[in-house]
C-alpha cells in the first residue's frame, strides 16, 4: 500500500487528506497539516494540538523512515510477510534438528 492510497491518513483537526496537502506525524502519534499546526514549513517542532505535548514533526512521505512507515503499511500484507519469514525460520530449525537427530542415532 502506498501512502497516496491510504485514505485514512488525514489531519486530526481539519480532516484534510494526504492527497490534498502535506501532512506531518508528531512524535506523540498524531497527524496534522501545517495549517492546523499553525506553522510554516521550516519549523520541525510544535505543541501538539491534541495532547499539548512539545513534539517534533516528520513529514509523512516516502522518506519517513522504516521505524515510522510501518504504521502506514497494509496490516494484512505485513502479516503475510511475517508468516513467510516464520516458515523459513521453522524450516531451517527443523532441518537442523532432524539432521542432529540422525547424526546422534548413527553414533549410538
């Protein structure tokens, strides 16, 4: 899922969407446009309009960083990827366990 396909990503105050304007993620987990934050684009921190905490801002775009983009991915697709990795790990460990058992059996 690309960020532009995510209609749920909207400013928490004016409900403007990512396709309409630049949106920013606060470190406290809220989403706002600059207009609702009352800031110009050069500032990177503000008081959060939702929880009033002092916070840094990150523009929501493809450069957001892996530790934050995870929140904007399709959970179903992420779950499928995790399942694939889990199966690879299980297969690897099962192979080595069974191999060890064979070697031990031969030595007995």
